[in-house]
C-alpha cells in the first residue's frame, strides 16, 4: 500500500532554525521572510534545533543565549504565536526517540553521500557522529509532526530526499497495510537570494562575514563600510551587477531606488562610499520596526518563554500521537503512563 498522500490533506508546514549564532541578513532573505509569510497560511511548526546545533556549538551559555535570541528574532520579525507554533527542539524528546528508530533503517552508505558530511571531509576535518547522522535527526524533526511541506532552498533537497526515503522505508517495513508516516514534499522557496557577505563570499557564520539582522549603530556601520569592493576610481563608471554593495542594495531598496542607484553607478562620479552610505540607510529603515519590537520583547523575557512553552506543548501533543503509532508498529513496548 502506498504511503499517505498529501493531496487530500491540509498542508502541515515544518522547518527548523539552527541557533548556532546570531541570525544575519543572509538567513533573513534565504528563509526567514518566507517562514514568516507561510506561518499564517497553514498549520505550522517551527522549532529551534538546539540538538542539531550541538554538532558544532558546544558552549552551554552560548547555546542557551542563541536559542532564546532566535525566538526573539522571529517574534520581532512578525511571527504570530497565536497562528503557529514556535518551540525548542529539546522540548520534544520524541524527536530523538524517532531518530534512533530511523538510524536502524538508514544505510551508512546513504549518509556517507550527504553533502555536509562530504564537505567536512574535503576540508580535512573529522566530523562527529552527530553531523554524520544529521539528516536522520532532520527526518525525525519533520515526520514526528506529520509534516507534509518542508520549506527548503535547493541546496537542502538531498536531506528531504533522505527524509522521504526513511518515511517510505518505515512504512514498507512496519506498516505496509496502514502507513504510519506521511511522505513529505519539499517546498522549494522562491526568490531565495544568495546574499554576499562583507568579503564577497556567501554570507555565512562559518566565514565570519555576516551582517546581523539587528545590528545597528557603530557595529552596523563598520560592517557595511568594510564590504569588499574593487578599486575603480570614483569618477569612472561602474558595473552595479558586479558589486557586492549593490547586490545588497537590490535586496533592501524598492525598484525605483534600486534603478536610481544603478544609474548613478553607470554614470560615474558615484563612489563605493556613496553606495555604502545608501545601503546603511536602507538596512536601517528596512528593519526599523522589527528592531523596536525586539527591544520591547527583550524587556519581556517571560512572554518569550511562554511562547516557547506553549509551542512546545503543541509540538509534544502532535509528536506523542505519531510516536504512539510508531511504537505500536515497531513492537516497542512501554510500561510508563
């Protein structure tokens, strides 16, 4: 029998956010803005994946701080806890229980082909077992809530394929006549921007080249003014399409502003310093309201924790339903209430 189809059910959107550092504008234009857009339209579970973060961040104070900061950031950017669930991965222990079951179904050879694992090997690093098993835990994250749609960039499609394989493999092995797990579909996010960092590489915490969403004042100015540019003299025309500063201006400016700045580049007499000043103003204006909301939320830490507690309660409720069916299908007997 085929696994449950998504065609006759309302979408259940699931996605994880890793608290391995301060969220930056690459995170925002890569995923967060679409997370915010989606969460009011469907049943949605967004979880702060602190178990995943332990594969690279093993500092207790930093992990706790970054986890709380992610919640603050999402709420400030427009997440409505009345319409969807936001919670900590560690508040749903069924996730790691399901991950172990999936580990027993996953060929080692499949995980050896995972892109993140291969990247670490190619860099001469020795990945830990957590990173090796990362796609398995990610599959548990998705399937424990009955996820049917998973917002991902194109570079994450491989992990979703592993998740789909595991759901199908579980159903074929343990519940062929009454499939327990729904096979999810990737929701390939449209217009996902490749955001350059201040050194011109893709913006990433790994490269230490980020501009934080909520950076402001001297910190923001220093980062913007340090964005890498070429040495074209001020008076000469410049190609905006080859400029890291303009790539960021394009994200923040309205079409009229972007066109005007592009024309100034091409006309000459417009230096990169001018462009960086424009960018600084655009970033400040774009996140101004969210920045004020975040400051107000920082003064209400219990409200933020209440949001996470309630989200965790909803997440556990959903996870327990599915986990009971998983245990029954696999023959895992439990005696506790």
